[in-house]
């Protein structure tokens, strides 16, 4: 192993791993290192137990605007195409039905307008409007026990990719780890990244030192902490939002069923998902609990949270103004209850019943040890909560802060970062974007192609 590289990537979740794959496979950059503090790739938010495993295309996410959906769609098609190519046996992912459900006149009207008038039907040719009978064929438990006079409508698509993002991140690393010039350092915590005359000096917790011409920090919730230590992103803070899940051991759903977004709520509405590796396990969630840590269950990261919280007037004022919102405040309080033993399950039950009406309180339990943290960005100058990902571009260095849908868009992010890194490296190297697109989005099955004509099995693991 060497200790001087063209590029160092800090963080081996799906963001860092997809960038390593993109740079090592599709550019002539001579040396690149990935440095990860855990002993395995993708042990934190990208791990399959810690997120909802949805490949977000923007088709059934009613919290997305059309503009956001257009942006996310290309990224999702890149990852879907990659998976179709490298994972024909569906070991890293499964493909099932996916729908967003409207119940009652108001919701049905809203969903119809989204599909027919707002452009979502045109943007997603595989998305269909289906009524009660077709919903019952695909997801019998969603219809069972409902008032037969209640109106129902769903937007449904066969593009229900359920992804083990951790295993996918590992597949990116495996694809390039043996190549000359690629080093992967696991169990290596980066303590400091410092700018030097020629580039960057990266110091680990064990005192090892690595140098590079360019750097990308893809350390999830910790990326902002690294940025601020180097003087970037000082107007930003983080609202860490932990997400937990409830599980039903009976296979209640065959695929993904999302509910309609609650008005003005920034977090995705509760949904039901068949687990990627076990279709008999149905997950409901995620919840959204504001916590003062940067990693789930790791109390050492409380210190890190206070680094990015910044104990100043702007930070306090921003948090107060965001959390005092008339919609958000009761929602945040309710979410604290869901994590309480015994009462939590009962309090969460109505959300599950919105998807599967016949579920009773003994049918679900909290999924212990499941769930991660979404690093939602707070702009302290605007006192606003910015949903989605944040990219801070410095001099020779990029910092990625990646709440949902960061896993879905990992390859699109990697493509952008690759262009940026090559610019940092003074145009010495080239990116074969055409080959990258051939290997990714080039394999995505379009509407009418033979793959999409195949029936989607209830569980085709
Ligand atoms: C409840 C929940 C549900 C979600 N559902 C979805 C979903 O359905 N679809 C979707 O697309 N996204 C979803 N997301 C978001 C998704 O999980 C993230 O966008 C994605 O995992 C981010 O990947 P990452 O590689 O950027 O970060 P992470 O996976 O968090 O990886 C960061 C890595 O950096 C490493 N690191 C940190 N500090 C250091 C250091 N000092 N030195 C070395 N390494 C370091 C960490 O150990 C970690 O491995 C969800 C998130 C949550 C919490």
C-alpha cells in the first residue's frame, strides 16, 4: 500500500463506494484510496437494516416536486441499470410491485391531479392508475377490511426496486479493489483532514498519515463536521433525525405501499415494505425522532453533534423556529412516543392500519437494532430546514451530506463528483462518461422492453 494518492475518499458507505467504483473503473486517475473507520463497508446508514431499502425514482414519493422527481429519476435509473447488469440473480436487490395509495375522495382527487395534471404520469411511462380491484389483486391485505364504499386509487409501477444498499456498496468495492492503484483501508478512522501546499494531509486516529491531491469526504452525518473544521459550511447546521421501523412477521405486503404525504411535513409519510432478503417480513416506518447524536446508538457521537450544532444564537434560533412549526412540533413529539416500550407500538398502529387495515396491536413489534440517522441540513442564515442532500465544494475537496435519497442517487452523485475531482486534478485525467452510462443507466429496462413485460412475482428474491 502507498500513502500518497491522486484522490482520497473518506467514508465507505454507498456514497464513497460508488465514487471509488466510478473513478477506478471509468477514469485513468492513477491512484485512489477509500478510508473507512468501520471494519466493514457500509456498516452505518447504508446497511440494509438501517434504511427503507427503496430505490427512489420520484414516481410514488408524493413529498417530491416534479423538479425533484426529474432530478432523482436519472440517478435511480443509473443504480437500477447497474443492478440489472451485475445482479441478475437478485442477491443484492429484489424487484416487486410499488404503489402510492390514496383512500377517500380528497386523497383520490389529489393523487389523480398529480398523475394527470402535474406531469407525473408523463414523466413515468410505467406508472399506472389502478383502482380497488387491481389493488386487491396485487396487495390483497391493503383492501381487506376497508369500507367497500370508500374510494381508492393507487399509482403503481413494476419498478419497485428494493435494494440492499450495504451489499451494493460492497459490490462497488469488490469490482475495483484488486486494480492497481486502488487501496481500501478498513478499520481506519480519519481524525483530521488538512490543506497543504500541494493538496491534503489526512491523519488517522492511529497517527498514520496519507497525502492526496484531491479529497472527497463522504462520511454521512460526519461530513459537515469535517467541512466546518476546514472552514467550510459554517452557515449550516444539522438536525439528526433517527428513523426506526416496526415489523410484522407475517408477509402482509408483496411489495412497497406508500401512503400520501401529510401536507407541509418534510419527512416521508409512513410506508410498508417487504424486506429485501425476506419477503415474509414486512416493515413499516420509518419514524422520525430528533436526536443529539450523529450515529444511531453511538453516544460518543453526541460530542460530534455539538460540533455541528454550534452553540450560537443563530443555531438556537434556527432550531427553535423550525421545531416550533405548527405541523412539525406535534409530529416530532408524537415520534418520541413511538420509541417507548409498550405504548410505542399502540401509538404507531394507526399508521400501519392506513396501509393494512386489519393489523392489530399484537401483530407488529419494534424492529430492535434497525434504523439509522438522516442528517437533515439546517441553513442557519435562512433559519430553514433544507430537505435532500448537500454538497459543499471547497478548494480541491468536496463534502457530501447525504440524507434520503442519497443511496438512490449515489451513482449520479459519483458521476458529478468524478467530473469535479478531474477538474481539481487540472484536467490531467479523463472520465469515460459514455462507458459509465453504458454500464449503469444503459441497462435500465425502459417501458415496453421485454424485461418490463415480465410479471412481477410476489417475491422474486
Ligand atoms: C431511516 C432511514 C431510511 C432511509 N431510507 C432510504 C431509502 O429508502 N432510500 C434511499 O435512497 N435512502 C434512504 N435513506 C438514506 C440513505 O440511507 C443514505 O442516503 C445513505 O445510506 C448515505 O450513504 P453515505 O455513504 O453517504 O453515508 P453512510 O452510509 O452513513 O456512510 C458514511 C460512512 O462514513 C464513515 N465515516 C464516518 N466518519 C468517518 C471517519 N472519521 N473516518 C472514516 N470513515 C468515517 C462511516 O463509518 C460510514 O461507513 C434512509 C436513511 C434512514 C436513516
